[in-house]
């Protein structure tokens, strides 16, 4: 299948037969989907001689599968020709089953170009119906998002995250039993690397769904691996919109963003589950956990606070800037900090919030509420909440964790910290309570509401901050030098309360440890 700049898609097929006169056109026959008439149409012909006699309006046509490599295309009667149940039909013989499957997928995609009440644009393209994705995401955000992931340099950044890529590869290849002979759907396929892994593991067929321009690069990459390419069909579109000719036995995806949920791709992953996955099918990954712990980092706090000192000038070229100092101060603290930090900055064991991708409802991800309760291990000032995540590949042979913990090798996700404008003072063993509340917004991210409290004598200290996960402060350097002045006892790594991270395998990924029934785990 080829796609050119004129929004055309072409297939080479063996031959077609007219139902009316049983005439056969010898092959190869070219089938082309296009928008030449202003609405999606399908033309058949030999070479470039696509004559008007073999034109089907996709809107008024139906495609039926007669066999593994044979289909029937029927053009239904128009309003002006009601005396006939259909106007014409042809039998299509494909070269193999894979090309038949790809043709059916493409037919359904082009059929979606038509809306019930068509509204032609100036350039003749027909507006598509508004999808569920479009209803909840701003068009400007979606445009930037798909533009970003449509560039090879950003795909390279993710591919070169060897912890990420290596863990996915190990999880797939070590669990061949889950892939051999199975139909796989790659949700948000990007470069197609996970589809290629699934094909290597013996998948019967892989549908790689990608909405950005990266779909074109994925086709080229997959075509360049001919042994695997016969098993992979790249479908350009959103999982909310595309149609597949069959159900999937397993979904594979990399839907994780900063703090696990940023970019809101988890919702698309769940929608793909509901639309395409067979009952009791597998998801790679199948579980995600957000880990949270209070931290003390005087250097980070002062760095952020000092950014607003510019607005304390009372004579900046004769202008008093101080009226805006308070707003600037709040603005800098509204940015979550993305960086890699020394795990000894944590002052209490972490609590975790579990999201089971196999059962969570899409609507549950619109708002996430996590109660917080810690006990400080040291006497210190608490400057905020540190967060990281991990995901589980629950394979039948080997279970693996991909973790972004500060104790593990750094990934391109790093970790995330929410810094409080007013630190809290705590003593060893003192209880710290609060709440982390995430509310999804249309810019494909979340507003974060964080509250932490600690009781000092008879006085309750409470600090609150509102942050926008869409606008982080990227402070992505190597972990900061751990100053002896900050060193407190105990200074060993404080592990999560719900799990003890096991030894890493040779590729840096984490072997499965059972989930603990610890009451500090909150789940969806």
C-alpha cells in the first residue's frame, strides 16, 4: 500500500470481476482511494488507466469478505434510483490474506471521511464527524501533540531510552507464548518499534494504529524489515475513530506520560481495550502505579523562590515591579519540577496509587483523588511531594516492571516534584497528611491540587499549591550533589511502603514482585 501527498491510497490486487457480466480484468489491477470528486471514492483499473466505469462512491458502497483473499464490493442504490437494490458490484481477488485485511481497514477509514450531513470545504475535502477524542481535547493541543510525535527526533529520544525500550523488548520476547499466533493491536504505534517486537515474538498479525505523521515513517521502517512487514498493517488514525477487521488478543502500547497520566493517552489505551480487545485479552502493560513521598530539598526551594526576586525591584528603569511579585511567585511554584533527584532527599516511605488498565473505566481517569499519609523519618523542612511511576507487564512466562523510581536507572520520564510555596516543619515520627487531587483538562493534561499538613504542638501547619502538569519546569540534569549539610539520619534510601524493589535484571528492567495488600495503596 502506498500513500502520496494528494491524500490517495493505492493497492495492487490480482483481478476484479464484474458481477453483471462476469468479465474479468487480468492483473495486476490498481485500486485507488481518493477525494477527486470531493468525497471519498474508490477506482479500479490497470496501471494509471483508472476509467470512470469502475468508480465506487465509498459513502454508498459496502465491502463484504467472501474468503481469506476475496471480497465483494457493492454500490448501493442512490435516492434517484430506488427501483434497484444496488447499482453494480464487483468481486475483488487479492494477492494474499494480509493485503485483503489491509484493504478492508482502509475502506473503513475512508468511509469515515463521510459525515451524515456533508459540509464540503473550499478545497473539496469533506469534514469528518467529531470523534470522542475531539470532544474532550482542544484542537490546538491535539495539533501540537501530533506534530511533536510526528517528528523523528522525538521518536529517537524515546528509542534511545534503553531502560524503556529494553524493558519492552524483554517483556515481549520473554513472553512469546502470549504473542505466538495472536492478533496484536499497537495503540499509538509511533515509529512502529513495538509492532516489530510483537512480530518478532511470533504474532499472527499486528495492527499498528498511529494518528500522527509518524505513521508514514512507521510504514517505511516496517517495509524495510520485509520478514516482519508481512505481519504488520499500519493504520493512520485515532483509536477512537478507526475500525479493525478483527478483535485483538493482546494490546501493546506505551501510553505513559509524566506522572503516568500526562498527555491523557491512558484514556485512549482504555478506549482501545473496550473497542478491540477480546474478553480476557492481555494488555502490555496491564497495571500502572504512581508513587508519592514527601521530600526535603532546600536548594530546589530557594532556586524557585529566587526566580521571583526580579519582580521585587522598585526602580526598574523608573518602574516599580513589586505589584506583580506575588503573582510571579505563585506562577513559579505552579510548575511541577521534572528532573532526576537523589533518593536520600525523601523523608518518609512512599505510598502508591494503583491503576489497573484492564478494568479501569475511561471516566475514572478524568479525576484522580489520592489521600496522603506519611510518617517522617527525620527532623527537617518538607518542601513538597516527589512522584514517580512504574508499570507492570504481566506476561504468562515472566512478569516485568518498568520503573522510573529515583533508585533506578534514569529514564526519559525522570521524576516529578510538586514544590510547596510554604515548607512544613516536622519531627521524627511525626504524621503528615494531605491529598493529591488531579483533574483532567482539555489541553491533554491535568491540574494538580496538593495539600500537605503537619501538627506541631497545638498548631496545624498546612501548605497548599495548585500546579499545571502541562507546564512543567524541566530541570533535567544529573541528580544533584547531596550536600552533607542536608544529610540526616537515617539517610538510606526510603523504599515504597507497598513494595520492595528487587534486584534489576541485566537489561535494567525489574522482575515481578507481588503487589502487597498494604492499606497505603490506593487503586482504581
